[in-house]
């Protein structure tokens, strides 16, 4: 993961003019009455997470939880759809400021690059932008969940500790790496620039996907992809 982050406050996120992935149209089945999130927040190991009702989000929650702007929530859902349907094409490359970057290619249901190939910038065309400019997005790779905030929330929801855990070393000295992978929500016109605080994180064991708008200080459940 990048160590140089330009953090944005929640109010900042509502009003900043930073471009987003406008071409990432999500395919959602929206019921005639949107499901309401209930339960407020759940505090686990010092973090607050919106708690959807059991069974309410079979794919995604269609309305933002309390404290999350519709703009942020929509961006998170679009980012999840984008990463779920884009794969890294290692044979195609683009150039930016003297460096070479691998290319993201659309392929339905073939996305979610794994944790082993993270910590890199990737390029792709943004079809919704004029003249299809090249954009760049950061892909973090493994999210270790060192403080166990995310895994504690998943276990609170009934997920087995065998599927949801932070990276740890066992009594025999073996390292067990967490199943979480992180992805940025926003794209940038150039690579290697300061990133904002918005991320989505997915559990590769069960597809549970979460959004954080404040650089891992709080989490919101998006659904299972």
C-alpha cells in the first residue's frame, strides 16, 4: 500500500471536484421500496460500521447508511462494479511520466485482481470522458487488517474466523495472511500522485465487500460480490 496519502475529510469528499469513474455503470436490481439500514452502528475494536439487517443485502445495499453521503455511496458501488468487471491485462501497457503501467481491460465477472499482484498503478480508458482519455487508478493488493477492525465486524455478522481474520503469525511461526484486498475508488489523470482516503476492501473467501471513506477508520458494508 502507498504510504503517501492525501486524506480527505467527509465534508471534503462531498464537495471536491475530483473526477470519478463516470463510465462505471453498476447493474443493480432496485426494489420498488429500498431496503432501510437498521441498527445504527456497531462498535468493534474501536471502529463504527453501519449494520444492515440480516439478509437485506444479497448483492448490494441500494441506500447509503447514516453519515454517508449519497455521492460517496454511489461512488463506492460504482467502484465495486468496476473492479468486479475489470482484469489486469499484463500484455498491454501504457506510459505516463516516463514509467510503464499495465492495463485494465473490461471483462464481465472476471475482475477483482488478487492480493499477490497489488501495490501498483494501472491504466485504462474512461469511455464516458471526451476523446477517451487514459486514466490511472491505484490497486493496493493485500489489506492486512492489522488492528482486526474489519475481521471483528465480519465475525460479529456471523462470518467464521476461518474466513475473516487479520494477518497473524501462529505459535509455530507461520504467517497467515488476511484474505482482504483493497482497491481505490477514484481515478487520476496521472499515476504516482497523492491519493485520497476512499477505498473498497473485499474478502476473497466470501466476496463480502466494504467501503471506507476515511482511510480505514470506519467501515460500511456494500454487499457480496
